């Protein structure tokens, strides 16, 4: 018997090999359907992983995007292009009670329901504001903008009243994007919670809390290392999405998104400018810059360390840098030079009388300033201060391709005025540490601003970046983003005055005056901004929007040729396309669902035209072919050499 | 075969010491780089200095490095690996358990296939030594040996996935298949997704197995006992089998030793192919200075590698009756 088994075992290897070969052939010959091709779904690629916290108030990264989709109960949305979009509320009214007190009434849609079918009512908003936003404001409102909320009251099931200690359109910054959660589910949870407990509250993707949500999608599947799958909620109050599923696939890096979109594994992703050339021109792929930008790249100078504590030196550095060149090359053709401190999104607040002061490229003037300071050039062309300090700085940069390009260009420009810059590549945690603890003379980096900076640049730009309360001594981490350690009592005074005034014209005057100080002292050096670039498979999907980014696209995106079953949009749901926003709201304004009448400042955002196209290199196929040929040639040569021996 | 219990006890003790040293290194090195995870949290969440200090205390990051290590060890000895900062304070054991099966699968299959193919090729080309095919294959093997893994993986990814569309580009499964539970469709889906990472891991590790096996075969084929076997009329295929059994012994050891390199390869593979295993998790942990997760992964890796070596030693004694473990 044993002998028989043994003799049979000789053929096991052969049998296993045959099975393996058949299996491999089967796998290879079965056509691969990428995710998007299977069903009526839209797949978005995200460079990073989930963290497993879908708490809509504290989630970060991609989790905050998912939580925002699940709880889409904001009464009104303020789009990045300053458009006001009615959302859970179909209309609103202002009532000026007194000079410093405004009542704002929101009318909630009749068809607004939670995913369990129960109606979304004013009670849910009152609960969320009174039990979460206001008591936990230290965690949830770092800029203190909710200090304007005096009370939130229910007038009826579908009418809500905010009383605000402010009489201008800042109130939209107060309510826009602030979601509500169902009182019946969240009430017992937060009843006895301290602020510290709430800050630590993790909402697991499998939590029962997520069974009652309100957005256009509900959560179907979540793997923090792989993907999240959301299923369309057909009763969504703004209308049912045209897609059945929204899939977010997590990738290790932005570079991993490139083959994914070329292959069609994902339908859409945001790309950095330097990655765009690799997909531009690929059939079926459309590259579209967002029509707005809310970031600024700065050269941050340490204001507490000699010699960058000298305003004259900072001005000289600013004048020496060619911003157009930086924007074109580091911005990959999607950059815009910045001659002031604000992001393009907040251009309406720029002081025209100082815009460009000390920010225009003028290396001759920069050299003159340094000469006048007595900074003499040594034999190697690098300047030395009168006390013997050599103008040689280290510039810490994380290894992000376009940042490296920018650092190199800055180093080259500064060398022309006798300032040596040594670029040091650092890991991101090290970079964050250097930045936060002030362990630098200069460093390069961006600051991404909130969309609310359009309404309140003092709270959202000037206070966190320039106020002394947002900084810390060198060696300690800054509570805000005043990484440059700017400490100027005059500046603090102006910022505080602006934050305390209720008079819009006074507020604007302060913003203008602050900019004069900024340009005179050049505490930090603005360089350029870049547009986020949306890359999508236009051969497969249509209806990509660039307004509210994720949310509006999710409602309009369609898979070409897919069978669509949608519900009708509710009545009076007219999205405002061209609303205008003001800093001087009239005493009483009524919004009726289609157009808003508040308007004095109009900001126009044109889709940027690439200022320069990066040179196209070899295509990936060509590179692969060359590599293959090289491998074969080397192998043959190696074989011949070995054979001779 | 004699396995001395003293030998095994000594080896286990050595292994514990090695693991403890690795643990110290894994604990100290991340802390030598500037900053700590609370700094990152402070920037992300806008925490005040007081809040940051409170979190530091809660996470056992207060005090000097020795005090931190003692705190860490006291928790570790109670079986508590801590909580992961980068995964929203989920228990580290939970995070690892989610990723570990994928890595074990990837590594297990890759190493098995690599050893099988490497041994078979080694046997075959030892007999064909000096032929044109042998020199060509040896040249290619040398080339693979000198190729950085990430480059090979990227080329394969581009050619076989993007261009030829033979394999999926990334991840370990599709949502549709996982919905069907542990089914044939799910297994095929998982195999398809793991094909490219496994193929690249097999290719990159193949030369070492191939060369070890081939060189041993060549040495043994010139031994006297082989001439005797042939002289008494034993068939060539039988001779090859006898020689191969003897030649395979060093392959066992080298596979165990190279296990560490394969693990490193898997880390890169998982990162490039967005495969949700331990390497992918480790990359994220390193980027976020997630000390507890980094420490736990290194601890696990060191235990695995040390155990692999220990098992190889013991297995050697089983395979070769001449070996005596003392």
C-alpha cells in the first residue's frame, strides 16, 4: 500500500504543476474589469490611508471627506468662489434687531430626512449647536468665530433662528459647512461629555452612530488601508445621485495615482502640478485646474534670529526672488506669482496701494540694500555681516518634487545677491518639527487657508500667521501657524481691533493698514500659489464640477452610458450659480432660493491658463522599451563573457 | 539525528536576547529624529501647549528616554502593545491583525514559489553547466541580483498591469468579491491582486536560491560517491535526485537568513502596489512617527526572523542525519 502511495507521489508534482499552470492561464486570460467598469459607480483616488475615525466633527484627512458626505446637513454652503448655495435650508432671512444684533432665520426643507426616514428638524440643529459646537468650541472652532453666536432657537420644526452679535455677512462663515447630527442618536452620547472627552471621541466606521446619517451616500464598507465604499441614498433632500456607488480608493502616494488613472482603476483624483505632464495627452483623460486657489507658498524667515530679524535683509531676500520663474517652473505651469500675503481666493481684500511693494523682482535693489547694511561679499561671493556672520543658510525641504524645484530656484536667486542657501532634504516629521519649533533661519513651505478667509481674512489669515498669540518661543511648538515668530505689538493691536469691530468699513480699514505693515516689514516672503488640478476620465464619466469639490460633483457625476434611476429634485432647490458676497450686508436681506441680493464685492476667478508648459520627456512606454532593451543587451553580453571564461 | 535540549534552550535564550536588543533599537531610533508625534498632532489639531503636554503624558512620552522605555516595557510585559496614533488610537494589536494576514500570505507564497523554482532551476543548470542557456540564465540572474527591487516592481507594474492589463494595479481585493465572503470568486480575486507583488518578490529573491542550489549541486556532482553511483549503474535521474537531496540543505539555511531581506522586499512591494499588509502600515507609521506601531511591527519582524533562523537550524538537523546539535 505504502509503496503504491509512494509511486503515486512521483506524479503529485506533475499534477500540482498542471493545476498551477491552468490556474495561472485562467487568471491571465480572464478579462480584468477595473472597479469603475463593473457598475454605475464613481471611483476617486486618494493619496493616503484612512484613520478609522468618522466623527464628523473631528475627523481628519480622507475621513473628514467621508464624514462630510455622510452628514451633509449644512444649512447653506459657501463655495470657494464665494457663491452661496442653499442646502438643507431652502431660504433664509436677516432681521437687524439692533446695530450689533442680527437675527437669521433658516427654513429647512420639508423633504430633508435622515437615512432612517425620520425628518431633519430644527431640534437637530439646536441640539448640535447647544450640545456640541458651543460647549466644545475650543476644540472645534480654533479661530473663535462662533463667539458671534448669541443663541440658536427653534421657531418651528422646520424654522430655526440664530441670533448673532454681528451685523454683516461674516455670519455665513459661522453657519456654512456646520452640519447637524440627529439629536436622538447623539444626545445620549454627548450628554455628560467633557470637551476633552469629545476631542478624543472616535467614531468607528462600524459604529451604530453611522446608521443614521443624512448625506447623498451612506457608508457601505470601510477598510482604512484599502478603500471606502459609499452607497447612494435615494431620498437625499437635494436629489438622488446619478451613480449607485462612490468608491474612495486609498493609495500610498500621489505618484501611485498616475498609473491608476491611466489604467482606469480610478475615475478622478487631484494631482500636483509636477505630476500632470505624465497624464496630460493620455486619451480619455481630462486635466482641469480648479478655478480657485487657497494656498500660498512662502519663504518663512525667523524674525527672532539674527540676521533675518533685520527687516532690511528680509526685504532684500524678497526682492531677489523671481516669482514668475518660480510659479512657472515649480508650479508646473499652474502657478501664479504672489505679490501680497493673501491667497488668490481672498484677492478682494488685497490693499492695491501696497500690493507689489517689496515683492517685485529687483535683484539690483536687493544688492544695494545689502551693501547699505554693510554686508560685504567675501572671496567666494558670499556676503558677511559686519559682525562676521556669513550669509549662509540651511533650507530644510521635505522630498516633494515641486518643493525641491522651488528650493533650488530660490537658492539660485539668492546666490545672485551673495546669500548662500544649502538645501537639506528632511523627512516630513522632521520638517514639521523644524517649522513648529523655530529651528530655522529660513524655510520654504505652503500655507493652505480656509475658504472662510474670503469672509474674514483677519481670523483666518492674519491672526494665525502674524499675531504673537499664534507663536511660541524658539524651541516650543507654536499654537497657531506663526512659525516665523512674528512679534510686533503694533501688528497685534491692529489685528485685535479688527477682530473686535462690528463695523465692516472699519474692519476693512484695519485689513488695509495691516497689509501696509506686512509689506513694510516683510515678516515672511510670499512667493506663489498653485491651483489644484483635477484629473478625470472624461471618456467614462461626465458632470464633474469644480464648485463644492466633492459634494456637487457627487450629485452631478454620471457614468457614461449607465442606466440611471434618479428621483426628482425637490422644488425650490435652485443652486445659486453666481451669488455675490459682501462685507457690508444690508440691514434686511431675503433669500428666496435662487438668487441672493447681497453684493458689493465681486471676485472673479478665471480658470488659469498654464503660464508655461513643462517640457515633455520620453513617454513611459518608451522608457520601458529602453529599459527592456538594456536588460536584454546586458544579459547577452554577460552570457557571452561568462561563456568565454 | 540528535537534538540536544541544551542546544535548543541556549538558542532560545540567544533569540530572546536578540529580540530584546532589536526592541531597544526600535524604541530608540525613531526617538532620535527631531520631534515627537504630539508635535504633529499639535499642528494638525491646533492643540495648546498644555493639551499637548497632557497627551504626551497619557501616551507615555513624558520624561527621559529611559523612563519612557520602562513605561513601554511595563505595558509590553502585560501584553499591551499600546495604541496607534496614526490610526486614531486604535489598539496596535488590532491594526496589526488587520494587516498581518495579507503580509503572511504574500511572503508565504512568494518564498515557497521562489524556493521551488530556484531549487529546480539550480538542479537543472548544474547539470547543464557551461551551456549557452546556462550562461545566459546566470547572466540574467546576476542582473536581477543587481537590480533595485523598487525599479523591477515599477517596471512590472507598468508593463503587466498598465500596458498589458494582465493584472490589477493595486490593492488586495475588490469590494465586490469581499462581499461574497470566502468564496472561489474571492480567492481568485485575491490571487489576481497578489500576482504582481508575488511575481516581483519571487524574481528578486530567485538568484540567491538559484546560485546556492546550483553551486552545491556542482560541488556534489564532482564528489566520489557520485562516480560510485554512476559506476554501479544507477540511472542519471536517480543520481540527480540523490545529489539534490544533499545539495538542498544550505538552501534551507539561506532561505531562513534571507527571510529578513524578503520582508524588506515585501515592505517595498506593499508600498508600490498599495497592498494593505504590514509594510504598508509600517510606511504610514514611520511617516506619522507612530512609535507604538513602529515598535510593535519591528518587534514582530524580529521575532519572525529570529524564529525562522532557529527553525532552520533545527530543521537542518532533521534533514541531515550527520548534523548534531550541541
